[in-house]
C-alpha cells in the first residue's frame, strides 16, 4: 500500500509541476492577461477540474511555491536548535528565499507580477498570510514568551525584509541592512532577550 500511495503522490506532484511550468511559460510568452485557465489546461493536457484540484486560482499558478515558502518560514521557528536564537534562524531562511527569488531567470517573472494588478494583489495577500503563519509559529514557541502584538510585528518585519531585499539592487546587502533593525526590535520586544 505504501508503494502505491508513494507512486500516487509522485504522480500528483509531477502533474502539479507540469501545470505550473506550462502556465508560467504561457504567461511569459503571451502575457498574463492574454492566457486563460482553459489555455493552460489544454497546453498541459489536463482537465480544467484537474488544474483547479492543484491550484485555487489563476494567480496561484504564478506563485506555485507559496505553500513551500510559508512552511520554510514556519520551520525556521519550529525546527531550529533548542538554544538557537530566533532572529538569526529567520535571517538565514529569508536570505535563502531571497536568493531563490532573485536567481537567474526570475527577473521576467517579477516584471510580469509587477505589471499585473491581479498578481500584485495576490502577492500582497500572500505576504499577509505568510506573516500570519510566521506569527502563529512564534506565538506557539513557549521559549519566546512574546505578546501577540510583538510576535505579529516581528513576523511582519521579517516578511517585509524579504520583499525589500527581493526588490533591492543588491538583495543580500539589503538583508544585511534590514536584519540588524529586526534584531533591535526583537531586543525591545523580547522579555528574556536570550532566545
């Protein structure tokens, strides 16, 4: 049974990736607004219902790694070593995400996002969801002992650091510039100042 379910999960993941890759190719070739869901489904050789079983919306096709990014951010909190400070763990993850999103080939995708009101709106809502998930992970950590407001503030700062760095001419320098400010906010917010 495990082999069967493992094969099924791999097939689902491959179908999802094929749909996402097809959508991105079409969006970049023809323009985001010129491509419909039916176009993507036809080109990927899947039914529209199959497409929607993997992606909730047309915008989600562009941000297909949304859930993975959110999980990576929350795992930076939950999976860090017992005495590892929070802010360096978050900085490391944000730097990895920024490197991923500014790698070769990413610029045309971000230009497409920046010129589409629907994609910008989705990106904004996605960042708020990521900040909420990160704030929840921070609040759940019994060693951090922050107020809910302080945890949400730190989470928003971290998510904004990602956005600012991604848009900066030198993304890594931007991370280096922003995180000492987040560290200072953490020092003010954290009652223990040790984690």
